[in-house]
């Protein structure tokens, strides 16, 4: 039997209907999604920070106002449907004594708001956007959760809390979460993209929060074994 002490969640696609915060902001601002810069990052020709810089710069240059404010991004968040049932699940897990962590490659403005819905003391990690003294977005930011680093960050969180891998659950929805899955004893693909299943090894697949909760309970009861994952 394994007692789950830490539950880490991805945010985009798990708590939020959208699967990519960056694309959501581009759509909301009416700026064109720049797939070329993304491909440059994927191919290793630019760093994650450079991709962040170019993406945020495209928001600013594409804005009719000539700038993007923090209020613009908060309005973009309001355009997204939050999955209340997942927020409620996180609250229940927290009330049962489990540590809740949000670990997202998305935008801090969005992730912070989700964390506050769960509880004021919920820990979260996301990429930080920078604003000047007038509240206007500055190109770039701080890449706290660059692509491919969720596993490393989750491992550091576990070590800081003195929680071992088998006491950790990670809930994500896509191949971008595979490093987080590998650093958890219980990996759950929630509302996942079916085409990406072949790219990942996960312990369990859930279509709704009831299944997520059941999987955690079965894992703690020793009825789900994940040693091979």
C-alpha cells in the first residue's frame, strides 16, 4: 500500500478547457500564432527563453494599442472555461491532507488564479511574465517551467518535502507532461489526447474526476501497481 502525500497537476487541459495558454492569449489579442518560432525551439535552434521572448514580442507588436497590459491577460483568462469539477477534486485531496502543487508550462497570470481557487497556500510553478511600472508587458519573462523540465522540478519538490516517488501522483493531459509522469509513482493521464498515448507510459487513464479519485484510492489500497512506470 502507498499513501499519496503529494499530488501535482498540470493546468492547461486539466483545470482549463484550453490546452495551451500561449495560443489562448494569441487568439484573444488577435495576433497570429507564430508556428515558425515554435519549430525553431523544437529543433533546438533557439532556447526556451528565446521562444518566450519572440512569442511575447509578437503579442505586443500585433496589439492594436501597441502594448499588452496585465489587465489584457486577465481578460484573456476570463475567456477560458475553468473546470470547476477539477478544482473541487483538488480541494478534496487537499482537505484529506495531501500536498497540492500546480506545475504548468503555461502563464503565471493564469496558473496563479487557478491556485487561488483551490486555496491561498497552494504552491504553483509556471512561466513568469514581466510587466513594467505602467503594467505593460515586457518581452521575454522568466522560464521557470521550460518544456521538458517538469520532471526535474517535480523531483526537487519531492526532495524538499521529503516525499518519495511512490508517494507522489502526477495528473497531466499530454506528451508535454511525460517527464512529470516519470517522476511520480502514480501517473494519471486525464482527459488526454489519444493520439499521444503511444508516446507516453502512464499508470492509469481517466476520463473524468470520479475516475481520477477512484484511481488514487485504488493505488493507496494496493489494488493498482505502477512499478513498471
